C-alpha cells in the first residue's frame, strides 16, 4: 500500500508553511473539511485547501454545504418512499 501524501502547500496569504489540518468547520462539519482538504495557517489564520494551496472561497464552502444537503434530502426521500411502499403492501 502506498504511503499517504501528508505534505501541504504553503499559505496563499503569507507564504508560511506553519499550518494545521482542520478537522471540523462551519463549512460542512467533518465532511466539508475533508472534502475541501481544509487547513488553517497558524500565523495569519487564513483557511486554505491544503491539497491545491488555494484560499477557500465562500462559493466553494456553499457548494459543499449544498452537496451535503442534497445527499441528505435524497436519503430522506428514499426513506419516505420505502415506508410508503412497505405500508402499501401491508
């Protein structure tokens, strides 16, 4: 099995390599932070994508929230349909 690449890009704001991976944020909780590869610069507090080295924009955060909301909506609809089908055959 190949080793996981843990190197991060430097901060796009100040150029510092002193950053940490964020495990939880307002942009989608645990899932959103993982999808965005979110890191925070310890020097200037900028949030950025550790994989691409680009600052995370509001548009990207909203897209992740929308995707999570869409998946949850589809799961809820599937559950409602399954309950209706079950009740129909009772």
